[in-house]
C-alpha cells in the first residue's frame, strides 16, 4: 500500500487545478453563447481561487519556494506591459 506525502497530494492538486483553469479558459474563449460564457467565467474564477489556495498552502509550508523578485526587474516589466495596454 502506497502512502502519499502531503507534498505529493498538494502537488497533484495544484497540477489538476492548473489543467482545469486552462480548459475552462479555452472553453470560455471559444464560447458563442454569452450566458454559457458567463457561467464558464464564473467557474473559471472559482477554479483560480482554489488554485491560489493550494499554491498558498504549499508556499506557506515551504513546499513551493519562490525567490524574491528583483525590484528593478519588476519595474521594468510593469513599464513594458503598461506600454502594451496603451
């Protein structure tokens, strides 16, 4: 009998949520009927919240470490993407 570690279970859950959000995003982008599209977008938002919860849980437990962002690079990216929106 295999016993999965907490990290393995959470990693699997995070991977599943990432796949789920990709599929709901694609479905909502390709949906012709506005009421169905709105429902898909509502579900997509809920799935993103679940994904964020799992990620935060892993991050807080040290299972998904992320390096601190270099402030100069952050500012450069903000500038670059703000120009794309104009």
